[in-house]
């Protein structure tokens, strides 16, 4: 659950995240084409916070195929189920009511919407945001010719995003992050 807002991958990519896809030395998740909706490989820059979460998992599942396993997965190497994260979010308690949020408040896929909205509001480039969401370009001709991945910009954006989320979590006075910060 902690990793989802930091990488805003589709839930299936989190569910089937394999250790072999993680390049901690360079700070990336490198997903092969067959794991992606678009059938194109995808590189995900990892913030320091995301890398720390992944490293927390290593003693638990590092000898297994998948990063996130079910309880049964300890024996069977089974990745978590399709609804594991969504159900976990539903069981979180609202601090104002001390009751579970329940259905409809937040989903694991919803963090993609949240990240897109806030990153656009914070002034990051449309291209970098759409690439980070691994969306196909609307302009097919441009997509045919433009193969830019904007990795340097996306690395900065993902670290700024993680720092922004940390500041929200800490309850600090939030100073809006700027592109290139």
C-alpha cells in the first residue's frame, strides 16, 4: 500500500512485480512489454522513499519471484490477489469517524488519477506525466516519431512527488513543488 502512491503503476503491475524487474543500483523498475497494457516495455524511476519500501521487502520476499506475496505465497510463491490492495484501503479507518472508509473512497488504481491531477496542478510537463502513467499518446503521428522517455525529468518529478507526499503525511506547511525542483 505504501508503494502504490509513489509509483502509480496499475494494480496488476504491483501485484505481479518481480524482483528481477527491480534495478536498485540505478533506481528503476524495468517492466517488460508482456507485463504492460500497451505491450511496450516501461521504466519507472524510483524515489528514495520507494527504494526504501522495496528494500524493506527484500528480507521478506527477496528469495522469491514476486515482491508482494499472499500469506499462502510464502509456500506457493503466489502473488497477492487482484483485490488485496483495494480491500486493504477499504479497511483503513477514517481518522475523523474512526470507521473504515469502505467502498468507493479510494482504490489502488485511483492513485493514478490523484498523481496525474496533482502533478498537473504542480506544473509538471504533460509529456512527463503521461509517460509516467505509461499512456499512449493521443497524437498517433507524434507518437510514431517521438520516442523520448524524458527519464531525467521523470526522475526529478518522482522524487519531488515523493517528497511532497512525505510533507503532506507529516502535516507540515506544504510548499508547492515546482518542475525541476
